[in-house]
C-alpha cells in the first residue's frame, strides 16, 4: 500500500503526518485490497480541508473529505468516514446479487396419470 501526503498552501506538520500515517495503516483491516492512499491537506482562509483518496482493486476509488479548524481532528473524521465506506464496499462485493445457493425451479408434482395433449 502506497501512501502519498500532500499539503496545498500549507506544510504538513510532523505530528499530523505521523498521526495520519498511523491511522491510514489501519485501513487494510476493513478492506485488504487497497493499492494507494492519498492524503491531501488544504488550507484556505483559516480553515483546513482534509481529503483521503483510496484506490482499491478493480479501479474503485473511494473519497472522504472534511473541513474544520484543526487538522488532527479532521484526520479522525475522514478515517471514520473511510472505514464506513470500506465496510460498505466489502459487503457489496460479498453479497453480490445472490446468496450462493443455485436457483432451481420447482417442478409441479405428478399425479400419476398421464396428461392428454390436444
């Protein structure tokens, strides 16, 4: 799993970088086919915007973002959002269209007498 961290209009502090890396490394517990994770921290007029982009198998891209005054709190919020998305994605893949039982049409019971064809 590759992790990329980008700061737009702001330098990501080491404590935020370490905290985000620690939290991101827990994501494979919820879905183990994650290829890339991109963390983007943007600063705009006294507000931070944190965005987490996860690229998984079969070209699935999941995105979580949040805006607020404190970057560490934003990391917690977007990680929670991403965990929910990964759980939902995994459940969709598991329960895709059927429950695993083959569909067998029921046949009408035979009465023992042959039917006449007209």
